[in-house]
């Protein structure tokens, strides 16, 4: 598997239709996270920029996954293949107080 970073620009002004699509977007993202296709997901505080890392066989697969986003028609997308993607969660396991 390869790692890819999608840098996604979102509109500054949003419509009612856009807002109505958000629950479906969240559900699809959760599905991809559970399938380990999405390895990280971040949204800027002004909600106009989104960064997603994907684990996929190819850039074409990433494009297919992104095309499934309910908000896809509102997005400007750039995809880059990563040489590596470090994440502190991989190095420091969460403690359980049980």
C-alpha cells in the first residue's frame, strides 16, 4: 500500500444544499476510516481547507474514493503521493485506566 495526501479547498460561502450533504459526508468518511483507507483527516478552523491521508494502491484509487464524497462537486482537490507519513499515534499507544 502507498500513502497519499489530498489537499482539498472548500468554498468560503456555503449553501443550504451543501449543509444538507454534510451528514452523508461524515458517514462516508467514517466508513473509509474504519476500512483503514483514510489514515488521518484534518479541517482548518475556517472550514475552507481539508487534508486527508489515504492508504491506497494507486492515485486512481484515491480519486475514486474522493469522487464518492457527497461534497465532491464543491471541492478543488490536489493529490500527492507521500514517501512517508509519520504519526505520533503510531509511536505512543493510548493508556487505558481500566
